[in-house]
């Protein structure tokens, strides 16, 4: 079956995007195909289209973000939505207002789509139970970061054509990484084989029950990888010290020029950002010929336009059926 | 004013189950002056009140070793009055209030206050445990002696465990002179840390910090070593893991004065319930796995579990609507506890009514060291009349408790409390 008929036949029905764990391969591919149609936008002289005209998107960010936040803002603007920026660095609770109250207040102002980033896993899910607006997860605790994983697989697909049969390594702080979790779902559903690499103290409980391989030895597995995704150490989420020092961590798990020499010459080097240069990745590697890190960022825009477009469409459809 | 004389009550044709006295037979029972006056076949005495208990179970009033009635301090969540009304609706004629209130019950006047509010509520009998340490901070011993004199039945820092081993040892040694028991919420904070659910596959997928079962088991194991040294009576509260069951089993085999309780939710629900971040399933200790449930049920069958206790923990809806990480732990469910125990233990063939009722009557009474939990002539007239087969649907909006945080909402359950009698007075009668 060719892509064209697949796209035509498929009907997107989700008004929320909370995670990729319960999305089918087909749904993921549909988002990627939709993103592809938005990709050429960035090259136009007038970078705007009308599908979200008259709609209000609120960016509710309870955690720091540079890429994701700006990317969502830009994506919403390009689709002609009005964008409200809501920032509350500290937890809503400490301020005295609960997340639900904040969201209900924003909804009362007529918000159509809530893009939320929160330090608590499950916060976006909680919103879906309490408000009618579309909810898009921009990263919750160490649960999921679906748009990051979508732009990761989009980038891989762009370069390699398909993920089927690719061997992908995800290296670093798996335990505290929402990117790792969303990556695992997206990549394995699209046919890749994923290996998680890091010290056992940064692996989550029962990691062996996920559809992945696990290695504690990067040098032993790096030569198999077609793609390597280097995660940042989530220093803000670590408890105690899961490894003795940054120096020791880098020694075993950093992607150095030396280490990269053992990999396939065309390996794709990825990083979700923000990078800690010299910790998990050497500058020369981050900026080198194998790196697609900036391409990931560029693709994030198209992917987020697609997501906003699709959830809005599903909400409109739901409204019509009522 | 003339002395009030309580009415006499004759309960006819019921199945009298009095586990302490190994009674399970059809009998009539006459209550007068707050006592059991006569038990026998075809009693013909006239009474102020006649209750036909045909096909019903008549049992000693139920005892709940573990409730949070939130007073003093959090009266919006529950009061001793609302909690007491809920307790008798659930068949409980005696409950034990935990001291993790605000402020904590850590001195004698607070103990007296709880007793007074219990008397005023005039529903269930209210017992209270005092804190082991001042403000439950785990550092300095609270005035256990004065609290014991004021009527505290035992001591616990429930809500958290006493982390410092030296403090726990000192508390046990000190308590041993008052013939009371020490209870522990077993949780090693250095391991449990910020965990909000069982550590395992589901926590990994949900991206929530997990609590390793070892956090419970290590403190339990530690405490049992301290029991060996001090000989104090020790009670493990709401044990939740297969490992804990094994530790208790071994301690009992060694003849140590160790008892334990389990909750309805640790007999019925697993960590799977949390997959939608539903905070009504957030409890501490967290819901575990089916393997743990099987181990606990087996321990019930083997007589290793001494008491069934609700850990009734009401919270505001608005608090439970917080993020899973920040929402408070606890389930409000004292009013539907009995049918839940039935579902977990009788319907699964783990045990029958007499054995189940033993963990709700004389066994918890013996932990408290009070003369309750039996229904023989001369005993205090605390009794419950149960329709074992009546079906009903749990509706938390109808609870006497202020707590609506009940994950069993909408469940159809079997077994209904018809009458709850405390000291010879009908304190609860089911409608219709």
C-alpha cells in the first residue's frame, strides 16, 4: 500500500496527545506524514497558514524550556492561532493555586489547546479529566515527551527513509528521562531495535520488561548502532549520586571523538538538548558531520505544527458529532 | 432526673458467630443494661425491641485498629463525629485513631481531647494511639507514660516510621514498663525517598518515583531484631508485601510478641490501578502486585495475619485532584470495608466467616489489651447484625464520612451491615 492511500484513508481521532505508549504505528506515521506537508512552510516567504485562525493556544510551562516552548509558540503562530504564554516556574501548589484551578481559569477565557510542561508525571493526563480543551504534552516529569520523540523519528526517517531494522542506542540517564520513554515507544513501533546504555543506577526499575535491550558497556555495543541518541544527565532530578563523578561518567558513557571512531561511519548522532558539552558529548562530535542535532530542532517545528493541527481537527470533529 | 435505662433488645434466629468462644450456631441473644444477658434457643423474654435476624449473622462489634479521623486540625477532611458515624455504618463498635493529626497527638491532653470528642459523638467507641516521638519528628520520645495513663492504647508515629534505630530501641525499652504496644508504619525513608507508588514496571512506564518493597521490609526486619532485645509487644501496621509476610511469619515462629494488620486495598488492588494517574489509588504503603496479594491472602489463611484494619484516610476532593506526585495518600472506605474483606477473603475461598470475623473482633481486641471482641453472657453488648448476602452499590456521596476519596465508588458489593449496637444501644440501623 502506498503512502498516499494510507494517508487519505486514515482518520485522526485524538484530541489530546499525552504520550506515544498507546499510539499505533499508523498513528505515528500519520503525524510524521502530516509534519512532512508542513515542512516546506519554513522555506516560504510568508510563513503562515490559516488552520488555527481564531483559536487560542496556551503554553503552560511549569518547568524551564527553550527549544520546546519556542517551537510550540512558533508552530501555533504559523497556524495563525493566538498564543498565551503562561509561566510558573515554581509548582502551582506552592503559589496557592492548584494546577486544575489554573487550567479551569484559562479555559474560562476560551482556550482551545493547552500545551503543558510540568515536573510531575501525569499532570497532562490530569488536565484531560478536568477540562474540555485539547491537551498536548510538552514533557511531564519523566513520563513522556511525545513531540520530542516524534521529531527524533522524523529526523531519522528523513535521513534514512525508514526506521525498519535500524539499531538505535539511547545513552545516559534513562531512569529520569521522558525522552527515553517516548523514544522507546516511537522507535520500536516503527520497527527499530533499541538498546539502552548507561550505568545500572540510571536504569529504571524492571527495565527488562520494556521492548529493549540493555547494556552497561557503551564500547561493547556502539559499533552496532545506526543511530545514537545521547541524553543529558538530569542533574535536577537525581537523588543522591548515582555515579561517583561527572569525570567517571564521561569516561564510560560520553560520546567522544575516540569512541565515535569505533562506530559505523554513517552513524547519526542525536541529542534532545540542552547539551552538556564535555559531559555526555564532546563538542567536536556535537558539531561534527554525523550530528543531526540542529536538524532535530528544525524538524520540531513541523512536527508540532502537525500535532496542533491534528488535535484541533479531532476536537472540531468531536464538536460536530455533538 | 431519673437514671436513663437502656432498652432491652432481643435478637432472634440469627447465626451467632463469636470466634473467640468458637461459637457458630443459630441462637437468640438478649441484651440489657449494656450487657449480654442471655443466649439460647427460642428465648421468650419480652424486650423493648425485637430484631428478627433470620438468615443474618450476629457477631461481636467490629474493631478497626487503624483510622484517621483528622481531629484535631483537619476537620474539613473528617471529624471524630463524622468518622464515628461512618464507623458504626460500617459495623465498627471500636476504632483506634492514629496520632498523625495537626498538631500530632503526642501528649496527654490531646489523648483526652480525642476521647472527649468520641464520647460526645456517641457512636463508636474511640480509642487513640499516641505518637512515639514528639511531633512525630522521630527524634525525642513523647510523653508515653502520661499518655498511657490518659488512656492511649499504644504508640506509633504512623504516617512515617521511626527512622533512627537508636530512637526506636529507646522507645521500645521505655514502653516496656507500661504494658502497651508499639506499632510501626514500616518505611525506610532513605530507600523510599520521594516514591509515590510501588517501584516496578508500572512506575517506570508512568515516570513516577517508586518505593521499593525493601523500604518496608528492612524496617520491619530491623524492628523485629529490636523486639528480640526488648520483648515489647510490637505491631506492624498495614503490611503490604510478600517479603513482609515472610518476616512476620518467621518472627511468630520464633515466638516473638509480634502482630500485624492488613488493609482492604492491599488485599484487593494492585499497582495496575494507578496506570491512569488516578490519585484515589495513591496510598502509603503503595498498592503492590498480584504476587503480594496472594502472599497476604495465604498468610490470612494460615493465621499469620492478626487483624484487618481499614487505614480509613479521608481527604478533600481538591487535594486529591492534585498531580499524582503531590496529592496526599489515602483511601476513605470504612463504610464499605466489611463487604471488601468478604470479597477478598470469603469469595476467594481464603477463609470463612468465623475466621474472617476473628481478625475483626477478638484478635485486634487482644492487641489493644481490652476486654472486647466477644459476645458471651456478661460481655459488653457491642454487636453487629450483618446480612451476608445483601447486594448494594458503593456510593461515596452517601457516606457519613466526609471523605469521598473512595476508589470503590460504583462497585457492587455483597454483605450489608443492618444494625450496629454499642453498649446495648442501637447506634446504627440501615434504612429500609
